[in-house]
């Protein structure tokens, strides 16, 4: 522009065009003199600790520049379910020379393992004459564990087996629950002697106890369908309920295993301890609903019936967390029940879940599907498989009592 104005001033012999070109020439000279010589860099730091749903995380973008920048735009690419918390995901600010840290507080609203970033830097210098960027940083990984709702259940677990748990067995042994007082017999320990009863009857008596036993719990997560809207969909409810139930039984010394019915190869063998809870949560982080092409009832039924009932220990408590959508879920529950396992079906479908309108027949189709689903639940009840909706604390108390009572009932030998 300066050159064009000067040429026009010479050709037209106009001094005013020289006056107009003078500020442009001065600005260009000053901008060239203040031109940055080094390229800025941006780095993104994401906290590596695992969060719970609803916790805050603060990724920090670090900008390094050898010279001051007039205006710099730092933007963070946030994944879904990571909402800004009090600050916008893009900032415009003047950066001095050196290292500047820009914090982006966010709140994780849903469980999962997601990539955060990259942070993108675009800067201008020399009074806006020069522009550099965009420069992108590497992305970070954010881990959000499912929020484990407060869950408690009765200690009555059917067919307790081992000798290291906290559940009361029907068999006498070394435990904490008193079974009664009986006369002393050879082999009884002296610390079991009940001196009050012995002095009153002039004969040694001991306090008998039930042995403390553990149980094996197999959690079957149905990830074939995800009905409803996150973060309150059926899969969200199933993941949170699985984490809560696993934590409860592991805390009581039981062995807990996990199987993803949508992808049976993804499983955690039965184990116990705090490290085992971390392994279960790690598998839950990568649970995804099966695609439409793979979610057909024929395919899912073939997968669900491929050795799952046979691979379940006979004395294990099987908890199937499913929205009870499709024939495959009912087929798995029926096969487990007919195999003599203690089965509980946890209904993870929300009461207000409704399909999005896609035509004039959507409401009628949903009503027919709901009637068919209710009929399947009634058939499960006839087979002795209780179906209980997940409602958090105490959801399984009454059902566990009934299952435990049925497991201890005498059976007719064939």
C-alpha cells in the first residue's frame, strides 16, 4: 500500500498521498523491527489421577515464548461429557516473554477413558503485522471412574463356600456368629468354654459358632443395548451398579468376577482384594454398546449362549445387569436358571425412558415392545429368576433373602 500510494503521488503530483503513505510506512518499519525471531511452543498437562463422576479436573496449557506476544489465543479441545467449569475453553491474552500457564478447569460428567486436547495456540506480534500458528500440543488421557453409589446388602449369600469371608454359614466352625451353647467335647478349644453356664450346670460347656465363609459373585454386564440418554441411560446405570456391587462384596472378602455379555472375551476372573476392584473398574471404563450390525438377537443369543452357563461355578451368585431388551438377554437368564445357578436380574432401564419420535407408529411400537418385555419378565418369574429394578442402596436386600432361602431349602434327589 505504501508503494502504491508513493507511485500515485509521483504520477499525479499530489503531496496528500505522500502524507497518507507515511503512517503505513512508519508502521511497517516498526513492525519489521519488532518481528519475533523464535517460534512459540505450547504443551498440555493433564492430571493423571483417576476422577469420579462430577469431580473437577484442571488441564494446564503451558506456552513458551522467547519474546512477548501482543495477542495469543489458546483453545482447548474438550471431549464430550467434559464441561467447562467457570472458564471458557478458549482464552485471548497478551503473553510476556518466558513461560505462561493457562488453566482450563473442567468437570467430568460421565465415566470413561477419554483423550483431552490438543491445546491449540495462535498468536500475533509486531502490532498485528505478523501472525503465527496454529500450533497444537499433544493430547492427554483422562480417566473417570463410575460413581459408585452407596450400596449395601444383607450378608445372606446362597451357597457360601470358602473359609475366609464374612458371611455366616450353616455349618459350625470358627466364626463370629454364635450358634448356641453345647457340652464340651474332645477337640474343643479352651477359649470357647462358657464359664457362666459351666458353673451353673457343674459341667463344662462351650459356645458354638458358625463358620465365616466367602462366596463367589459373578457380575454379567449386558452392553448390547444402551437405551435412554446419557448420563442416565441403561448402560450408565449398569456400569455404576456393577461398580457399587463389586465394591460391596469385595469389601466383605468375597470373590467377584465380571463378564461383558456384549463382548464375552472381555472378562475379569474371580478374585478379591482392592487391586481386583481396580481391575474391574478398568474394564468398565472401556465398556461400549455393541453396534447395530452386531446387536441382532441372533448374534447376541449365539454369543450369550457360548459356554457362559457352563463356565459359571455352580455355587456362585450370578447378578445380570441388563435393560432386558431383546430375546438374547432373556435367553441367557433362562439358561442360567435351568442350569441350577442362583440368578438375579437387575433391570437397568430407566422408568422414564422413551424412544425419540420417528413417525406416527413410534408410540404404538413402544407399547408393543413394552408388553412383550413384561411378558418375558413374567416368564422369568415362573422360572424363579427375580427381576428387580436398580434403586441404589438396598435394591437387592429382599431378593437376596429369597434367593438364599431357596438355596438352603431341601431338594429332592433324583
